[in-house]
C-alpha cells in the first residue's frame, strides 16, 4: 500500500501509528511531503534519528522540504534506481529514501512526480548552513529537469507530491509570506498538467480544494 502524510519535523509518532493501524511492512510506502527532520540537526543527532526510524516496518519516500539539507549535498548519500526513478539513500538506512526532484515513480501502477523545496519565512531567525540552507528552493536546473520530465510524459501524471503549493492555492492569509517564486513557477506547472490529485505539505494544514490536498497530521492511502 502507498500512504501520504505531511511534514514530520523529526517527530515520528504518526509514522509509528500508521505502521500499527495499517499493519505495514517495508513493502508499503509512506510519502512524507517535506520537512521530514532527519537531515536537519547534523551528526550525531541525525544518525540517531535515522537509526530509530529505520526500525519502522515501512519504506519512507521523503520529499525535500525547506527545513533540511539536500541529501545530494551529504557525502553519505548515493543514488539508486527505485520504482522507475532515482532516489537518494544511505545503505545503512535502506528504508529511508529521498525523492530526487523531477523524478517520476511508479507506485502500484500510478505515475507520481516529486517536486520539493520552498521558501523559509523564518530564514532570518536561522543560521546559514547550520539550520538554514540557501538552496532550499528549486534551482533553475531543477525546474528545467521537472519540466523536461513532464514534457516526456505529455504533461500527464496521476499524482504530484510537492512540499509547497502553486501560487493560486496559497491560503489567503499567507499570500504575502515572502519569496513566492517557487509557488509562481508551480502555478505554471499546474495550469499545464493533467493530474488526478496534487498533495503538498509546508502550510501545516489538513484540507482539500478540488483535486488539491494540503496535508499535515492527516494521512491517506493513495488510491
């Protein structure tokens, strides 16, 4: 089975509950929509968190958020092919996978694209390269790769997993939250894309608008 949930920020009680309630195994996948909290503190804290998380009977597919180091910038991570796309992983923790932006994964016959990154509204209260990283948003290179992948799919996928949302879907109370360049770009993607449902995290909200779903504490099975 495939499940989706929102940001965890290093607190994984929800993951444990999902594993118990759904009686999962490592053949099941939980997509976490960014800000997972396993590449945030640095060693040795991150090691201990991942070591504990690796005991959970489920495979995690983590979308890149804005409160974590990009795994490609961490020496212990490599790339491998997984379900039709490439992921970042550490052999020591084989059930903790980070999606590569722009990759399309086959999840039980559903074509799913990963698009991570977002702007941190609290960046001025954080320290560069300690708990804030300037490459938190997708670069032009990543944006081009996402669009090339979607072009190859004729702009049709089943599901989108992103951290933030297209500009048109930003909650009204947060419209002036800072740099919205990623959301504006996602708007251009959303307008061209044929998809069943789009899931995002980031805004710490659980609600749906049409075929767009914000996730935080809730989880759902991908059908």
